[in-house]
C-alpha cells in the first residue's frame, strides 16, 4: 500500500475534525487521539487506483480521512458502497474477525486513509490501557453501526426486549420477576412478526447442513410474510 509522509500533528487534526463532526471516535479525548495518531500510518491513493480486490484477505483496516473510496460487488456493474471521511473499511480484521474483502474497492478521487493494523491496538493496550479503551469503544461503535444499518429496526427491537439485570461481581444473576417486556411495547402479533424478521435477516453459519432444506424454505417464507 502506498504510504505517505505525514506528521502526527496533521493526522491528529484529521481525527479531531472527524470527532467534532461525530463521524469517528465521538467520545475520545485529546490525549487519546494524540496517542492514536502517533501509531498509525497514512496511505495515499490517486483517483481510479485499485485499493482492494474482492476476496482478498484483509490484513488491516483503512480509516478514511479525506477523499472517497467506491466499492463494486459485481464486475462491470455500478458502485454499490461508498466510503467517505470517517468511514472504515475492514474493521473486522483488527477486532478479531476473519473476513475477506466483499467488494472491489477503488479510489473515486484522491484519498487519504489511515492504516490500522492489529499490532497498533496491542501496542496501545500495553502502553496506555485507559486510552486504548476509548479507541476500542469508538471502533466497536462504528462497526456495530455499520452492521445494524441494513436491518437496524429489528436489532433494536430485540435489544429493547432484553431485561437489564444488575448483579455484583462474583454473584449469580437473579432472574427478573414477572413477564419480560415485549419488544417496543408492540402487540403480541406485531412482536412475533418483528422477531421473525430479525431471525431471517441474521447471517447464516457457513457450516449449515444443506439437507435441512425445509428450514431454509421456512425462513424465506417468514421473510416474505414479514
């Protein structure tokens, strides 16, 4: 990847701007972003340059600082995803996931992106654990927002239905008394439809038994009914 010569101060200015705009690391303080800027490298991409190929293993993540990246799911088709300032590409690779690049990525215009490797997070954890917590919180918040975007309402309904249980460290959590709250205070029929929608939009495991065709067909029928 083409690396550019950037000072920590210039990289810090990018992160401070993205934080103030609420696009990346919204809860991080100045010292956290300063320590973060001292560990990252900056990649430079000219317009129409290939950045990643579909199916390519992701060794790190790209945090777009300026410019625009475009992703194509089908060869010869139109663009299907865009990455602007504050967007991240390949966060799963640095947060413990293993996933090849799902699209062909090109630079739509001259683009600057910070290169994040798993070793960068490990170094920050060892040297400044409290600062690393803020960085991880910002990265996970960004990842969860991207995952929930296609079907955010279903995931929010499931999260709202879960009862909050409080217990002391080392003790067993007690079951909440009474019936659980229904998702979104919906009627039983509407809650059932929302639950079926959330289940059918969940990712299927790669090791699924193809002999269970009836179960797959039932999921498709549930999606159509929802």
